[in-house]
């Protein structure tokens, strides 16, 4: 009888230890169509942010983190409704502050104008030189977030029109066919397959973040996760490891 009690006690201790040291499982969503920063290829998560986050997550010993890539607009909806814990890589946007908590900035992106040489010629002032034109953008991005305050105001005032597509590739094909004359996106975009498309002026810079839902009743671990993640990102920036990841994509 004593032996059975001892075995039961040992099993209880082992169970409690396993519960104590079990890692918290977390799913993080990412934009599946934002190369070279965040995209899906052959059903695998890839991109600069993915590489940075995988490195950061590997240092978060109390968490088992899964990255899932989904369409950007769907990801924003999940965060807004509290159906997802976190999403990358949103820009800091005043409208999103109502329903999103932003992490430590992960890296700074430069947004530029793409177009054909003949159309970019003489276009040096943003957004004034582009009044009256239609600008291509990826669906799910906001004019203020991508193009800056002056561009957002110009769009709101009807001085500039916007045409959206779901993916970067779709927008580049539209640009080649002159569906619109200008497209705004990150400067690291690979335009090699589109020799008629050139890079124009820098129009804005944005910091990418990990965005957390404000409907966090189901995520009691959020405070610890966010604080731990923010400190790790600061350390990676100070150690130059994030810069080293970016450099690999510039070669």
C-alpha cells in the first residue's frame, strides 16, 4: 500500500513538473505577399521579417511559436476582432491604435515610387508632382501608412487616386501595361523580371512591428510575451544581427 502511495506521489510530482515547464504555444500570423520582407513560397514562410522573428523566437525559451502566413487584409481583421494574437509587420498607424498594440520597431523600411523612366522623369516632389495620377498600392495598406501624411491628405482631398491589387506581382503587371503610371512599395522589391520598371524617389520611411490584438482576454501571457520580445529585438539591433540579416538580401 505504501509503495502504491509512493508511486502515485512520484507521478503527481512528474505531472506538476511537466505542467510547470510546459511551453506556451503561440501562433503568429504574417503577411503572405510582401516580398522580400514577408511572403509564402511553396507553403513555407520566408522573408526578412520571418528570418528576424525566427531568430528572436528561438531566444524565447518559455514559448513554442508557430508562424502562419495569410493574406494581409485577413490578418488585420483577425487582430481587430481578437481572433489572432499577433501579426507582422504592420506600420504604426493612428487608426490602428484603437485595436492594435505595437511592439518595439523591428526594422526601418524605405518606400519609393516605381514606374517607367519616361513617367518618372522630373518627378522629384512627393506628393505634389503626382497630383491627378492614379497610384498603385497593395490592398490592405493605408495611404497614410505607406505614402505619409501629405499623400494621405491628397488622397482624401481627391487630388490623387488609388488602385489596389492583392499582390505585388499583380501591381507590377498593371504598371507594365500602363493600367496606372506609378506604384509605391519598398525599395528592396525585386524588379529584375520587369526591365521597363525603374526606381524613383524615396517618399516615406516606415518601421515594421509585431502588432498585438487589444482584445487580449484569451491571451493572459501577452504582457510577458510582449516585454520579452521587445527586449530581444532591442538586443538584436544593438548586436547588429538584424542588419546582418538584411545584408543577406542585398547581395
